C-alpha cells in the first residue's frame, strides 16, 4: 500500500512538473488594435461600405417623402383651385402615403441595423481570421488585446504582421490611411500640382 501511495505521489508530481514546464513554454500574442485601425483605416472603410448601401436602401423612403410633399403642396397652394371633393381625395391619398412612409421608415431602420451588424461581423471575421493565421504561424497559445494586458510572460506582439496582412486584404483602406498620415504641407503641395496639371 505504501509503495502504491509513493508511486501515485511520484506520478502526480511528475504531471505537475511537466504541466508547469509546458506553461512556461506557452507563447501569448498581443495586438494593438488602436494602431491597427490607425494604419489600416478599417473603421473608415466600414463606414463607407455602410453609407453606400444605406443610400440605396433609403431611396424608396426618399421617393415616398417627395410624393407626400407634392400632395401637401397641392393643398397649400392658394392659387390652385381645389374643390372640396378633390381636397378630400388628396387628403386620403396623403393619409395612405403617410402610412406607407411610416411603415417603410420602420422597416428601413431594422434593415440598416441588420446591415450594420452584417458589415461589422464581416470585418471582424476577417480580422480574426488574419490574427488566427498569424498566431498559428508563430505558434501562439492565445492572442489578447494589448491595451488590456498588464503583464504576460512570453508575450509576442503581432501588431505589425497583422497590419501588413490586413493591408493586403483591404488595399483601399490602407491607401486611405496612408493619405491621412501624410504631412498636411505635402498634401497641399500635391493638390496644387494636381490643379496645375488640370489647367
């Protein structure tokens, strides 16, 4: 019995020792997301993609608003001769159009919310995919947000390779970020040269 206890104790100590040794070998990656956004400008690209789709989605609502305004203008036009029967018809038409407009506005708000969620998820999935790929390449156990990490042993900062990979995935955003980071004087000189070339 004593031998069995000694054997089990030795095995347990061996397991603990090997686990502690493995823990010290684990590498944890960190990413500076503020720097990633500054140098890739993904937030601006996300906003652009959202605004482009929102404009096309809002078109039916805008057209309905114009129809309602046109009918109301008929009633408010003092020079126009509108009979009581015509006024009733116009008011009924406005009421129907207003109801349709209210319904369209409610639907569009939900659609835009869904759109924002979908676009956000798309960009987030791509960022996570890039981080996951780099983490595997560098043999990282996990990746954390740099700003939230006070201290981690064997920490590896993968911000630079993440930025490089995202610039390849989103070249337009990278170009926009590069333009924004230029010296204002250099940008002004560039604009002047472009105007001179046009003239």
